[in-house]
């Protein structure tokens, strides 16, 4: 079995999710700046309900995006650490002369 993990792709994806979280945060900030009182008494209540509903959804989306970014960064760190551990343990099992051999130098 082989497992290929591209740490650069994980990091790039994590950054994209974090950027998305920030974009969503900006949308939420803009939404919260709306002055529904300008719409008058008949409409202000309904408009505020609409804004509150969307603000809740936007907060959920922002949290989800941030969590995805965090999970990808954590996965990258765990894969990198596991890879380092496997290399170190394998090198300890090898004869001294072969401990620093790289994959490209083996015939």
C-alpha cells in the first residue's frame, strides 16, 4: 500500500479556506452595518429578522470554513511528523553506511 500526501496542496487548501473565512467575515460585518430603522416601522422588524437569519447562517459558514482550514493544517503537520518518524525509525534499522542514503541514490 502506498499513501501519497502532497503537503503543499494541503497547505494551499488550508489557506484558501482561511481566506474564505475572512471573506465571509467581511460579508457579515457589512450585513450588520445595515440600519433597518431607515426602512420605517412597518418594514424594520421584518428586515431585522431577515438580517438576523442571514447573520446566523454567515457565522455558521465562517466557522465551517475556518474549521476546514484548521483541519487541513493539522493533517499536514501530522503527515509530516509521521513521515519524519518513519524515516528515522527505518534509518535506525539500517546498517550504518546506508543510514543517509536517499531514494534516488539506490540502484
